[in-house]
């Protein structure tokens, strides 16, 4: 789940043989909120795009999270501050989407 400004957004993970599959329409609608940059600020753990593969422990779970969470967020929002003491990251809307697939 994302917790953004007090709003809970469920993120559904689905995969088949280690590859992410299409999300249900309701989850796609939630990701559309990222595309229209509905949020002025997102506070999350530090996000990165780092696929591990199934040879690593929990690699498949990591890859699904990267595919459905990290990539969409980092496409439309950019990190503006990392507070490593906690660790958390502050993200704000990008002026132009970056590396969206």
C-alpha cells in the first residue's frame, strides 16, 4: 500500500512465472492518479529501479514491486529529498514524465 497524505492506495501485485501481469481495472485507476500527478508530495521509502531476478532471495517479489510501484512513481514524480536517518524519500511531480514504459 501507498500511504500518501493520509490516503491509502492499495497496490495489487500479480505475477505469473516471475513476470508481472496486468492489474485489475481498479488498481490501474489508482496508478492513473500518479499519471495526472494528483499528489503534491509523496513520502515513501527510498525508491529505486533495481531488478533482482529469481536467483536472489525474494527476487521475484522485489521485481514485481519495482514493476508496479517504483517504476510508475519514479516516472511521474522525482525525488527531491532523502532523509537517511529514517530512511524516507520526498517526491514531487516531475515537469515532464521520465523513463515511462
